[in-house]
C-alpha cells in the first residue's frame, strides 16, 4: 500500500477480532516504530509486547474499572450531541470492555533523555509518539487494526506492576493490535488550507 494511501485511512481501529496476529507482523510493527526519529537519535524507546491470554486478562483487570462504571461512561458518551464524538465514545467503550480480547497489546515505553531531570521528559515523549504513529501507519498497510490509547493511565501503578516495569522507564502509550472487524475509512481532518501559514501567521 502506498504510504499516502495508508495515512489517508490509518484510523484508530478500536474494533478488533480475537484472531491471533502472526509474530512476523508484530515484528514489522516494532520495526516501523524504531524507524521514527528521536532526539539525537537516542532511540529512547522500548516495546513491551503482550500476547498471552493470561497476561492480557491481568492487564484488563488492572486497567478496566468495574462494569457499572463502564456503563455510566457509555451512557454519558451516547448522549454526546456531536455524532463523531458519539462514534469515538462508542469505540472507546468497546475497546475498554473487550481489552482482554485484543490479541496483542504493545506498551510503548521510554526513559528520560536526561536521567533525573523531569523537565527533559518531553524528549522521551517525542520518541514515543513518533514511534506510535509509525506503528499506526504500518499497521494500516498490513491490514491490521491499531488503536493507540492512554488507557493505562486509569491505573498506571497496577499496569507497571503487571508488566514488572523498571522504575526508570515510563509507559507512554498502550497500543491494541488485531484484525479489524469493521471497515477502514478515510480519516476526517481539516483542509490543509485552514491550518497552513506561509512566512508569517
């Protein structure tokens, strides 16, 4: 698939089947992530890949709140006036509710560019986000659904414990990966004329 075609339809796919993803395709996603730029080519990233059903279940229990809380979230999202927000809300709810069924969970992690200096954390996140975007586009080219999310923040301490994360590593993104159960469609973005300025604002 042409890279521009992949970008045009590289939507966050939150509707995933439980069908396994071959190891070689997971490796291609990680390879794509490591082609991203990073500060001074520091390559601050690490990728924790979870495929075992038992470990995915532990992570589900750590991340997903009680189902009654989920139902409250779903009701709130269903009432959104904007149809696009309603669709995104439905997708977010679905991903939360079925997280353990996603065949692959990848945690994109990094350490600080300047250890001990929290002001420098922006560098590690520039590496994390670039790697994650590359994985999203590569997943689309491979026909895989990829859903980058920050849902680990619902219980960062619990997720870190399940993954046995070293203290100096931060989890930047949770990426659910699987075969899509809904069709890809073009992403909706503002026209470039609305966001482009030449020479001055």
